[in-house]
C-alpha cells in the first residue's frame, strides 16, 4: 500500500490558515496547490498570474495550478460555505 503524501510545509501562517480548509481536498497535491496559490496572492508580485506564482513558489510548470482552478475535483460551494462558517465563528468570538 502506498502512503499518501504529506503537503510540503510553507510559510507558517499560510499553513495554519489553509489547514482550516484541508478537509475539502481529498488529494494532498490539491491541498498543496491551494497553499501555493495563497502564497502567490500574498506575495509582492506585480502580476499575480499563474506563471509568476509558479516562479515564486519554486515549481517548474503552471499546469498544476491551472488544473486546480479549472478542472479539479474540489467543490467551490463547499469552500465558500466553510469560509463563511469560519468568518461567522470568528465574528461571534468578539
């Protein structure tokens, strides 16, 4: 039996934030790409394009990022729901 891969550790606060969404991604590679996209979004890149994000996170090709955004098996509605759930939870703790 093949052991599932663990996601690569990135920036601590990105890892901690993205961990809240990990249950949405059955494949650890999808979760890793989710983290890479977050790193790209918070980076100081002038253009937040997939080829530029690939460079900053140290990947060779942007096809994995493109696949994640266009044809991957994760559910955007579940992501939105979880995001709103987390915002509401945080809001009620004030």
